[in-house]
C-alpha cells in the first residue's frame, strides 16, 4: 500500500539562532552581515561558520537590521498599569532621551511571565534587555545567557547579571519602628498574595521591628485581600484586608501596608468604618508613589525613577561596550517619608 509521507517543515533559521550558535551578540551578527570593519577576524569567521552550518539566509528584515546603526533595547516588565512600574518606566524614558535606540516593550503580566518573556525574546533580535520585576530561575538564566547580549535586572538579585534591588527588610523595619516610636503596639500588616523574596523580606522586617521592641509577633495580624488583581497589591485588596483586620479584637491602632495602593484601599475602609487616620488608626504604605505626597500618606520610598534611570544608563553603557567590568549588584536602601497618616511628632 502506498503511503504518503508528509515532510515536516523546518523552522526558519533566524539571526537569533546564528548569534546563539556563534556565541556572540545579535549586533555582532548584524555587523558581520553588513561587512563592518569593527569585528575581529576570529569573531567574523565564527559567525560565518554558524551561518553556513545553520544555512541561514538573511531575509529583507535581517538585511535591514544588518544595515541599521540604531540599537534595539527591550524592556520587559510584569505590569504597565501600576504606579510603581510607571515610575520606573519614567526613569527609563529619561535615560533614553538622547540615546539612538529603538525600544521594544513587553508586558509580561502575572500569568506565566517567564514563558512569555522567553517567547518575546525568541521573536526578535535585541541588543540589550532591561528586566523589571521578574525573578529569574535556572531555566530562564540559561535563556538569558543564550542572548549573548547585556541584561540588567530590576527588583531581584542575581549574580550572573547586573541588578538593582531593594533592601525590603530594612524598609519594612523602618516603617514599623516609626509606628512603635509613636506608641503603637497593635500593629497590623497588609500583605500581597506573592511568596517571593520581596514580600517575605517585608514580613521579616515587620516581625524584626516588633520583636526588637518586645512586642509579640502575631501572624493573625497579617492579612491579604481576596482580590487577586496585581497579585494582591491593589486598592481593592487593601480595602478587603483592612476590613478583616478591623474584625480582630482588640483592634489594631496602626497598619503597615506592603504598597501605597493597598494603603489607599485601607484608608477607604477605615473611613467607612467611622475611624479617623491617624487619630484612631495610623497608616504607612510602601513605594511612595506620586499620589501619596498629595494625600498625606506616610510611605517607604524606593526612588523608583532614579533606579529606572540608572539601570537603563548601565544597560546602554554595556550595549555600547563602554562598561565591560563584572556584573554590578546595586542594593538600594529605602527611605521612610513621614506624613499626615502616621505623624505623631516623632520619627
């Protein structure tokens, strides 16, 4: 009996594949394709061997990439809609004002963000990547190494890549120490749904401040809202968590929220319950977003705009080859800004 054998269509080889095979950056392959003189002969031959091995045939898009001088920078972020990430992205834009670069943006979201990132990177050629708010596991580490392009991370520590990350434990500890200095001993905490280092470090800082003051740690005073939007960092989640805290007797007299947006929701719940801020319940948030200053919310500042700007500047220097030193690990220490919502005349 005759059989029809269907040949499986081979995946198209891309410039990304050539760069990975040759162990070079995308931009290096582009320069070889463009016969640029600023590539060593040894590197050129390695790229040409990879092209021959993979039978790579540049299409019009690849040819355009080879001829252009503008670099392609990618910014991948877990959310474009939160005030926290907006401040970081403003810093990114500030750093790129006078840089000749095309910018690719990817909103990874909260569902399968690592897989979305890998799919995003495989679709196109980038000369550098700024990764905001996403922890990197071993599998993703291998994918990022295969880029052969500079990577700068914001929000998490990693020994293989440049990274800017915050001392969340110190930030939370400073917030709770301030509330204790104001005489509070029943201090609740609003947390998120995440179990990553960011949230766990803030819980640890909260606990350390209590225990250092001789106040017993009570896990019942840590609550998260039911709403899963933005992993529980949302205003709705803060509102729900505050309602739960108000059911506990004796009532809390102060609350530390893991984000300013949560704190705003908590403030709404307190107002609806007929409680005054700060007279009845003091309130401290985290992130120090713009609106916090206007409404008088005490908050832990992470200097997001500055971090976004400096992380992007470092990425640009890496892409241009200006910086070739080992990966930089920049630990940012948060600062507490005391305002109306917790002001008792003491710092």
